[in-house]
C-alpha cells in the first residue's frame, strides 16, 4: 500500500465507523416501536463493548438516548461504559441522572459508589454503597467495595464487619477473604507495635509473640517467648499448655509431658490437655494411664477421631480386642478419610482371627495412605513405611 493510500485510510477510517453506525440506524425497520429500536441499539452497543470498541459503543448509546432521553437503563449503561474508561465525572453525572428519576434503580447506587471510590471520594462512595444495600437486590460486590471504602476512611472495624457478611453471603468470595486477612494482619502488626512502645519486655508482648511464632511453626522461638511470659506472670493459665504443644510438635515428648502436667494441675478437665497426655502415655505404652486421660477427653469431645484412635490403641495394648475394635470403628466414623485407624483395625481383626476383615482393612489403609501422600505432595512410597509410622 502506498504512503498516500495509508494516509487516506487513516483519515477515512473514523468516517467508516460513523457511516456504519448511520447505516445501522437507517436499517432499523420502519414502523417499529421506539422500544424495539432501543433494544436493537443496546444489543449493538453491547457487542461493541465486548469487542473493545468503546467509542462506537458510546455513540450508539447516545443515539439511543436521542430516541428516549430519560431511559434509566441507557443512562446506566453509558455511565458504566464511562466508568470502564475511568471517566468518573461523566459516569457520575449519568448515574445521578438515573437516580434522580428512580432513586432505587437496580445497581445504579452501586456503580455510582464505584465511580466515587475511583475518585478517592470515600465519603460519597460509602453513602452510595449503603443506599444500594437498601434495595431489594443489591449488587453482589456491594459489601466488598463498601468495605474498601470504609477501610480508606480508617473505619477498619466497620470494614471487617462488611467483609464478614460478604463471606457469609458467598463462602467462595476469595477477594473478601484476602481483604479480611490483610486487615487482620495489619491490625495485629499495629497492636504489636503499640505493645512494644508501651513495654518491649511485657508479659503481653512475649505471650503474643509466642502465639505468632507457634503459628509460623517456629517452635523454638515460641517456647522462648512463652517462657519469658511465664517469668513475668508465673501463675498465668494456659501458657504451660502452649509450651507443651510446641515441644510435642517437635517430637520432644520428655519436655512436653511436664508442661502438660502443669496444665493438667491448672485444669484437670481440659479435654485437649488430657488428649496430649493420653497420646504421650500411649507412646510409652502406659495404657492404663493413657485410658484415664483419654476418657476425660472423650467425655468433652465424644466425636473427636483422635480420641477414639488412641483409645483403640489403649484397649489393644491391654489385650481387649472387642473394645479396641469399637473405638477404632468410632474413629473411622468420625474421620472416614484417615488411614491409620484402618491399619490398627486390621491388626485387631488379625487378633480376632478374622483374616478376611483384616485384609479388607489393610487394603483400605493402603488406598487412604496413597491419598494422604498425594495431598501432602509427598513422593509415593511403600505402604509398609506408613505402617511403621507414628500417630
């Protein structure tokens, strides 16, 4: 193509769009109602939007407005198009025109709020989103954007409340969960800084840092912080339990047990303390002692799979296969996808001389073990390795 031809094409291309639009309008059937004409134009505008041809879409909307100047749907769609192009002032004018005609027009308040938010006008955005929530069917993203506007106005608690409601309405709203996590994390960091400013060696700061390190599986640091907290307040409850859990998570049973015994002295009926003490006793094959702890845990947590699993091991260790079988079946009912109860139940059936049932449970163990390894991202190994594993 010659230079002149290229220049000619650049000049005439916009005219081609205008001619195409005019031709489309002329081709509208004569005698059809204004409503039908508008419907056809809106379809054409939507097609242009989908193709990314926003200027043509805007011209079609304006053509539709020439036919019906106060049509709220046309005004709203034109406003959304302008909002997409970040022309917030123009979109606000069109949304306000809609709401002047119909104050509760579907989703108009929501899109008005988004445009205000785009202009960093949080106060007007909040008002618009709150009005949208009073309509019969608010936009699904209204609470999410309201939360963002509230956070921008330093109303963090109100923002969190809106996000909590958003995930209650839609448990799969990943954006809402993300913002919730960010807000809680920021609030935690701010609280830690304030605690440091008040007293960098306070009980509260050491206890909080212990929880943070434990949550990050930095157990050695967690234990150090918990012990520093205890040095400040030796009689505070639950710290010994937390230290015990940190030792237990590192397989340091000898260090964990005295901490759990201290926690037991604080609250002998605590189900988790009894569960951990029962677990340690089972590992040591102190089955009578383990059963005493585990029955306390079972009373408070009758549907906890781990309690029934450990009781099953206790009864087998005490040569009571029938009670062992009952507890292991209860463990399987509580957690059908756990593999270890099936392995232990296979041993119990072997003790009961039921070879077929033992083989069936062993096959189920192999199947569930494979699933567990795949979920954990482990390289599949032999089933025998899993059978020799711990709890």
